């Protein structure tokens, strides 16, 4: 018996992933040869109906949850639209790792039937498709983190804590998104799933380590994505892909139950999970739902602090951390920071140099 080398194992995994995309969702070669940008291809591919294009392009997540609750749209049609668009995005940019469209469509149908039968939604995310980063564990779905050595591991038998929170809130999970191997670089590339290509140009990075999420959301293959962040892994893809990304305080969003490449018990800089989305109000929606979910009952590392409505204020106090003299910023970074300080000050806000407060 011949033992396959790592390239063969990786190729087999990619072939398996490609085979999960239905034939009718595959981009015609005639469209690919016309030089359309990745943003135009969904509209020209013939894969999406006019209504599905409107569902995916004309609404943020906050709009969609309202329209799902009012039955303007069904979860089945919204999930189908985003699943199709995610399949298109994958073919153009390699932004996905795992797809489980059949499971998602079945759940969407069940949510529609529940709403029809009871007149009530399952939760604040009722029927909304949400994409998640590769590292989150989903029952019955592999998690490899882009490691060839993880391909032989058994599939997950438990959900990550945040996956449980999202499902309890009525979300429909349908894809996991691509990352860099080890999740420790700002360009999402690994030997199993390849490199995530930025939809704005193949010669620029989509960022990392949540680069697949950034790319998918940018191409409207997801209304709301969940990434993770230690040193920019949400914020960098959001910047590279023209989106809103937010890194919450560690522990505010449950992180337990994720697959990790670290040795058990290894202590390092703590990561956190957070949203990548199309609007600031979508980020607030995600955080409000998660903070109010009693996630500490599922994850001992989660802080049991509910959403606190901030008191309205016309003047904000904002701290800045200028450059370390021993590690100076690039000139464009210094310029952007100075412009931000100038704009905030001109608008009447109070800007505090935190380095001076610490001395």
C-alpha cells in the first residue's frame, strides 16, 4: 500500500471541498474569461436570481434580521442566496475551508416552519446566515487549521461555546473560512487550502489571520462573519477588505472550545473573537446578542457581563498610543494617526496621549 505524501493529501482535501459546491453554483468558464472583477461576477454569473442579488447586496445584517422576523424574507431563501454567493466567492478567492450547505438549508427550513407555526422567532439572529473562522469547532465538521497533519484528525463532536450561543440565538451556520497556518501571520495562506486572494486585486493581501472572513464578507458571501484576534487578526482583514472589524476585550465573547495548534496548558497572549461586518451597527448587534447570552454558563473563560447601554455624550475622551521611539512607525501610519487626532479634536472631542499619562 502506497502512503500518500503531504501534497497528495492536501490535493485530496481540496478536491473534496470543491466537490461540495453544487454544479449549478459553479461559475461558467465563459464568465471567467470576460475579465469581470470579482465584485461583478455574482451579478453576471446567472447563478443568483434578481431577488437573491438584492438580498445579498442591498442589506446589512441588522436589516436582514428585521426582515426575517417580519417574514419579508424566509430563512431558506436568504440562506440559499448567501450559500450561492459564498460558493462563488470560494471559486474566485479560496476564502473557504469547510462548507455544509445541506445542513444549513435544512436548519433554515426548520426555522421558517417554527416561525410559521408559532409566530415567534427562535432568537435575535433568527434565520440569519453567519460565517465563522476555521478555528471554531462545529459538530460533524472537520477543523484542520490548514495543517496537513490535522487532516487525519476525527471531526468535531462538540461545538465551540460561541457556536452554541449563535445557534441558540437562531443563526444559520453554513461555512468556515480560510486562515494562515498557525493563525499567526497577516496573510491567509496554508498548504491545505491555499492563499486567500483579495477581491480588490490578486496582487494585494486579504490580510490575516481572519482573511477568509474578510474576503467572504467583502464579496457579500456573508452578511456577518466571526473572526478571532490577538494582534490584528480581525482588524487587518477588515482594513484590507474595506469592512468594519472589531476586537472586543478578551473574555467578552466566549472563546472556549476552539481547535488550537498550541500545546495543552501553554500560556500566551490571550485571543478574542469578534465580528467582521458591513456596518458599525452590525458589530453592535453581534456584541449585544453575545453579551446578553449568558455565555459564562458555557465557557468558564467568558465574562458574565451583559450589554450596558452607554450614556449619550456629544464629547468623547479618546486615548492614543503614539509610536515607540525605538520602533518608529512608517510615515503613512504616522500621517493617518495625526489626521485622526486632528479630525477628532476639530470635532470637539478630547484626545489624550496615553504615554504622557503613564510617565
